[in-house]
């Protein structure tokens, strides 16, 4: 995959032809769905605004004037030809981009295929195009005009997610409902997945048109052939911590530890992975801050571990953010579900692409991130562990993902009398709370817990909530 085979005017024109036929179909389907929404959702002002955007984009693409080309040029565009400098490689030629043993052929998996699978392997799916540069100026002019039209459409649809979110808020307030039903949930899944696909096509075509001005050889459009996971994860960590500090007014946001091979690269769309990492990390940091309190001097460290397997890459994000009750886990993937007490109001200019997004409150972060992961065959999963956190044998005042033992701080070599007295008073208060809690538990459940579980081990390992993103390529 390289730009040298894509920069020809013929290739761009055929790509423009494909998009001029494919995009109106997809846009028309979205307009129809927005018109047929159940329970009056389509009557909300924000939903109507989005519907008008899709209809306008449909009209702009279908009414764009086509170039006037001679019959000779049309034949050159339609007929596959071998270029002057092209040559057909033999079937035995190895692909230099594939390492030895990277892929194994499955054509001869048994002795009973009778050549059926072998027949498909002999088909040619690529034919070299006309690599001459004597295309008429009308062709390049149409490519430029079509790309400019797509750029305008892409900017118009930048705020579709936030505008639809505003429409759902209007619907919930009018109907006085806390959650949305299954039909609306299914519509939003289809709508946003289709939006990802539309923006993928538009963004790729725009980037290919402008790629001659870019010098990075690892990019083909918006696809990076060597996406570095560590660099993207580090950037997402910095952005998430900055948003957390700005939202809560913290001097230093909770620390995030990254464990990743610095040389881990794979082919992917960096924008998709950045979005998934940022939204998931932002969700974890918010849970940590609100669970432990904004006044805490030092928060538990959130861990990001990246594992490379033979078939996929897994990113695990572990935090101590209080966990989620079992009954609420299915709701995490529903749109507009949030644990924020009051959903924040969007700015008056929320339909602009540079508006300031809130830290949380709309319930779109995880559902949209899961759609991005699933677009290329991956997934995003949530594993939550809810329970009290224990420190030095005393119950803390906040929940955590499980029981954990925090290491005791070593005292200074020369403690002052004030430090000693404060330490003794703190220790006495802890022992008193432990005794009170044990008496209360004995009255409620008797000695059954001790008989079943046995004495508590002081070396128990910490439990965290795990949020994993698995991208299959």
C-alpha cells in the first residue's frame, strides 16, 4: 500500500465516481431513518437539524456537475490497461511486505477439496491502470471540485454526535423519561456506525487527494501502515489528564502508568484508536477522582497495559474508581446513560466543531468507542468489580473494585513528638473503627463468614476494574 500507485488522475477520478454513487445512497438511508424515528423523536428540533444536514449533503453531491469527456477518454478510464512501465509478476513472486511465516495458506486444509478452493486463488483482483499523465484538465478539475465538496460536507457533519445528543436530551425532557427504549438504542447504533463508515470514506478520499503535499511515507490517506501504539497511548494519557485537571480544578490529575512495547506498530486509523483511548481514560480518571475525593493529595495509579498477541492487540485499562453495580453494567452501553447527577448543558455553539466538550454527562463515550473498535473487527469490553477498599485493616469511606492492601509508609528516621502523637492517635482511631465494624458484622451474619472464608490474608493482591479494547486486524 503506497501513494505512488494512487496519485494518478485516473485513480482519483474513479474513486470520485464510486463515492458520487455510494455516498448519496448512504446519506439517503440516514435521512429516511431520521424521518421514521419512533415515539416522536424525529420531531425534536436538533434531530430535524441533523436531518437537514444529511439532505443538504445528498443534494450537493448529486448536483455536482460531471466533466464532459470524449469517448476516447471514457474508454481509457473504464478499460483496465497495463501501463507503459508495468509488468505482470509471476505467481511465484513473493510479496516483500509479508514476512516469512506471517500468513499461512488455507487452500489445502484437507485432501477432499477437489481443487475448489484452489480455483479462487488464481483470480486476479488487480489490474494496472493507465499510468500516463496526459489526462485532460477537466478530469483533474472534477477531482478537485469533488474533494472540496467532500471537505465542506465533512465540516458540516463534525457536530452530528453532539447535535443528536442534544436531540435525545430534548426527547427525554419532553417525554419525562430517564432512559431510551430498545428501538432508539438500535437506531443510534446503526446511525453512528454508518456515520463512522461515511466519514472513513470521505476522510480517506480527501487525504489521498492532498497526500502529495505530505511527506510521511507511512500514511496512505488516513490509514497509517505503522501506527505506534505507545505514542498514541501517551498522547491520549496527556489529553485525558489535562481535561481532568481542567474540569476538577486539580493541580495534578491521577497518574497513569503505561506498559507498552515502544516498537509495537500495526496498520490502523490513528484517529480511531486515539478516540477510544481518550474516552476510556477520561472515564477512568473521572471515576477515580469522584471515588477518592477531589481533595485527596495522591490518587491511586491507573494502569494501561498493552499486550501483543499472534492475532490481535489488547489494551487493558485498570483503575480504582469504585466499580459499577452488577445491575448497572448493561446500562453502560446505552446512549445517554450516565452516573453524573445532572447532565450538563451544551454551549449555545454546540453545533460547531471546536466547542468545549464536558468531562462527562452525556453517556456517549463508551458506546461510541465500542463502535469504533467494532468497525475493524475489534471490541471493547468492561469488567467491573465493586466492593469496599481496605487500608491497614480498617474500612475506608469509599468503595473500590475490590479488597486491596495498601503498603504502610515507613516512618522517618527521626520522627518528632508531634508526628508520634499524631500517628498514635490515628492508629487508635483505626483500631476503634475496626472493632466497631467487626461487632456490627458479627451481629448481622454471625460467625458464618469466618467459617467459610477463613482468616483474611494480609498479602491479598489488589483487584481493579478492567476495561479492555481488542482490535482485530
